């Protein structure tokens, strides 16, 4: 229904800025649903591409193992006997870094030959065979830094075909016997069968991809993850992601094995150095002891000395006491000088210091143990980095300082021993003075025996230490104890097909939704009746549905393109009948509403279509109707008929060259509908329309016809519309969906409020109207956003096509 507002200034009127862009969520949803085919296309493309990516990506599996890092002190079973143990408390963080070191992973790759991959195509996806490959390919003259690949096809039980070499000679194909060494573009190759060599592999291409050890070690390191069970726990979780479950398990188990071998090697290094030192000293002392014993034997033989007299026993008791003290001090002095000589020897600077060598000073033994621990720590860091590492440089400085402190401590101890030794010798001299009556030969023999005892005690002491050191080396345990060997589930962890396809579907939904919403929010054209009614107060007569494609073809076959049917139940005919009925309500301002003019903001709004079809609708009610083509500049309505612009028309009458009867064409468009064409194009259309002949003709036509429909020119383009407004009883302003910018609606409101056009009303042309209920035409606000060609819904058109 039209709005029956009689006054233009009302307290409830919308302001010119009140016609905002208001869309509720339901409108947006319905708009997006009307573009369902874009969503189907986008979801198909994105979902299909996501499925393709999923089908192409190789499966990635995960394997994990659990190990416990044992305390270094708990590893030493014989720690009560072994005083060489200088290991500090185990730092779990350092052990994690050692697990992740490149050197360990290189050893793992070399031992497992994991740098050679055996791949087959499972549909679109590559699958790693690893040890389940039917053949094993070896490269006798391989260079570790080279990467290359080739394809192997098993021809029969004895021969294979090699092709697709990753060199410039990709077209070369070679045939080789199993087990033979052949020369290929990538070097010598030996292909050997495995336990999986069966007939099912015949003519199946197997891609052999060989990568450098460093590349594979870096790949495994990047896929290796190590974490602690808790912050202070010594239990580590090792997990590895790989394309093969068997290879992941082998790599983890071998990594633990290599780690334990390295830790045992590090722990035994101190014992090895100590053993070497003891063996060197035993050789020297054994020679010295043999020389003393020979000297004693010769002295006794030459001087006939067999036994010491009982007379000298009492006199010698004191001497023996001080001699024993002297011997002990001399032994300590000798060992201290031996250690000092080892410390100042330039060739021993990079080696560990022998510990527990009999030095009585506990402080020196502690310093030696601390020096050896830092020396091992520094050597381990150098293996994973370089000498330029700041931590290594700091440790070097500490080791130099600790070595100097040990030398100073030994010097101080030697001075102290010398003082005590001098005192003991002085007291021995006093005792010697008391035994001056003992023969000189007896004194010399005792001196030789003393040297013998010193050498013998030192020799036995070193033999005992060698056995303790060997026991400590034999009882060394590994640092890592395996709690759970490598294992895991058979399901791949990546790629996740459901997530990838769902992500593709969501992208397929999001992209058209975003694009369509951008089009919707940035499109300022009129789309429906609500856009107009929310912005202006101009009376709304009705809306003309967009003609279907089938009806357009039928109308084009006629000369005039009349769409209304006298007994038609289609929505176009019903729409013109509604407008025809609503026009009666406009008689409030003009009771004699005979002359109806049509205008718009610009060409293409459909004035000619609306005016001709509305005139035909009135003519079908047995009213006498005439249609005038007042567009004397272009003659748009005239061009749609069989007439030509050279025939007499409006310009001929206004120029006084024809009478009214001469320009009226009876039943030219349809029955009961006469037509006045525009006539020849005149050079002065505005002057012709300003002449009194226009009023004369309209007055004459008022007497002859019930309704006079005038197809006028657009407002604002030329002055013709304003000039002819004086004859109008009702002005119908045609707005077309998708043509008029909503920002022009305030200008339309200004025209209405200013009264530039008599008894102005609106008609919306090209609307998309949903059919429903009564008479096959939906009243109210059942409108879609008019960008779909045709008045039927997309779903109905789809089902019609299928049927």
C-alpha cells in the first residue's frame, strides 16, 4: 500500500539523512543463501584442493622412548676402593644437549645407513619402505657430501632396470644383474635383493634417494624432541617424527646406544691416563730397584757381611726409628717431585693429572680431582662447539689457574717435607754418632738396604694402585638406562585429513561470504523497496518485478514489448494491476487524475516500459487511454513501435504542422490504447514544449480519453520534464533496482518536498519479488536482494532444470 501522507512537513518525517543502510542479520543470511552456487563452487574448489594436498602429503609417524639419566656417583660400584673418581653430579640439561648433538646423530645415520631412502608411490602419496624394500642399493665409491637419486624397476628374479638418474643424463636407462657392480652416471652401484624380494614388486618403480650424512643428521635432529618428566627429574622422554615407523624406532634406539658408548668412553679417560702414568713409573722404579739389589749383593759378597751383631741392636734402635721417618718423608718428597715434574712437563699440559698417587696432602688431591673434572667438561664442550666458545675460553682460564695453584701447593709441600727431612736426618746423625763403634762396612750395608726398601715399597704401592685403577675401569656403567624402548602407535600424526579438508571447506565458505558481503556493503545502488521507504517519504505506488528470461524473449518478438496480459495471473500483470489500483489513492491531491507523466533521474530506469504497460493495463479495463511519447529529443517509446521518427507526431503538432487527429495512432500498441509518437526530431524542443499548443492538445485529449499517459524525459538532464510538469495530474517517478545510487534518494526527497513535480509518487522497477499465496504474488516485504536474474528463486530454477 502507498503512504497517504497529505502534508510534506510532518513531525514524524524522515530527515534527508535518515535513509541509512540498514540490513538485519536475516537479510544478510537470505542474501548469502541466494548466492548458494558461489558457495558450492568455492567449497568444491577449496575442499578439492585440500583433499589433493592431503592425498599428496606423506604420512608422518611418531615414536618415543623413555630413559633415566643415572647419578655419576651411583654408577661407581667400587667407589670405596677407587679414589680416582672425580665425576661431579650429573647435569640433565647437559645430557639433553649431548643427545641432540650433531656428532651423535651423524654416528647414528652412518651405523643405520639411514641416508638412503626407498620410496614408492601409493596413489598420490610417497611411502618410505626403509628395511622392507625388496632391494638394497649400495654405493661403493660414494662421497658423503653428494645428494642424488635414481629409480629401480625389478624386471625379473635376476635383473633390475635403473633410470631417472638425478644428473644431466636423465634419459639413460641401465639393466643390471642383482649383486653386480655397474657404472652409472652417479658412480658405481650395487643392487642386492632382500628378504622382501618377491614377484609382486615386478615393474614397480622404486625411487632411491641418497642424501649426505650431514643433511639426514640435521633432518633427524630437527624432528627429535627431548623433554624432562619434571623440572628436577632425571627421566627423559625422547620422541622422533619420521615417514617410517621402523626407521624412527631404529634411530632412537641407536641414539641411546651411541650416547652410552660415548659416556663410558669419557668416564674411562681418567682411568686410562692414570694407568699410563703408573706403568711408566713402574718401569723406572723396577730398574732402580734391580740396581740397588745388585749393589747390596755385591757389597755383602765383597765384605763378607752376613748378619748384624746383637751388640749393635740397642744402638741401632734409635737410628732405625729416625731412618723410618726419613724413608717416609723421602717417599713423599719423591712422589711430590714426580707430580711436579709431570705438571711442568710441556708435553703433558693437555692431559689429565694423575690423582691418588700417595700424596699425603688431602687439599692437593681435592684440587687435582677438581682440575680433572673441569678438564673433562671442557673437552666435552669442544666436541659440540669450538675453542672460540666463550664457555670453553673461560674454562681454559680456570684450568690454567687451577694448574698453577696445584704447582704452588706441591712446592709448599716439598718445602715442608724438606724441613722435616732435614730434622729427621739430623736426629739420625746423632744416633749414628752413638754407634760409631759399628764397622763402616755395616753402615754402608744399612744405607744400601734403606735404598732397597724405599724402592720396594714404592714399587708395591704402584702395583696396588694399578689394580685399583683397573677395577674402577672395569666397573664403569652407562649413564642412560632405558625404561621404555622406542615404540608408539601405528596411526600417523600428520597430515590430519579431517582438519585439512574442514579448513578447506571453511575457506571455501569464508571467501565467497567475504567477497559477497564486501559487494553488499560497498554497493550503494537501490536493491529493494525497503531501501527507498527507509530514506524518503514519497508515496510508493508499487513495484514492477524483473521480467523472467522466457517472458523477455516473448516480448522481444512483439514490436512494443507489452508484458501485461488481460487475464494473466503472472506477477508482472499483477504488479501493474496493483499500481493501477493504488493510483486511485492519489486522487486526494488531484481529483481529476487524467494526465499521468513518467520521469526518472536518468535513462535506463524503465519509464517507457512502465508507462506503456501501465497504459495497456488501464486499456484492458475498457478505459479509453492514450500514450504520448513526450521525449521529443530521442523518441524512445516511438522507436519501440513500428513507427518511424519521420512520421508526424508531437513535434509536428506543437510546430503547427499537424492536427490532433493526424498524429494519433489508433490501436498501435494494443486494443483501446492510442498512441502519439514523438515525431521528427526538432532543433528547439524546449521552445516547442513551452508553447500553448501543448495545453490545447491536452485539453482536447481530456475530453476524448479517460487517461493520458505521458512518457517524459529524465529529471535534471534537460528542462523538458519541468516544462511539461504543468500538464500533469500525477507524476510517477520510476526508480530501477541496481541503477539508482542510494545517495540520490535525499535529492529525490528534496524534489518531493519542494513540489517540483505535481502529485509525485514512486514506482520501483526491476524488483525481485518472491511468489507466494494469493494470486501468485507476494504482498509485503518478501523481497530478495535484486541481483538474481528472474523472479523465481534459485532453488526453484534449479529443480526446474533438473526436471
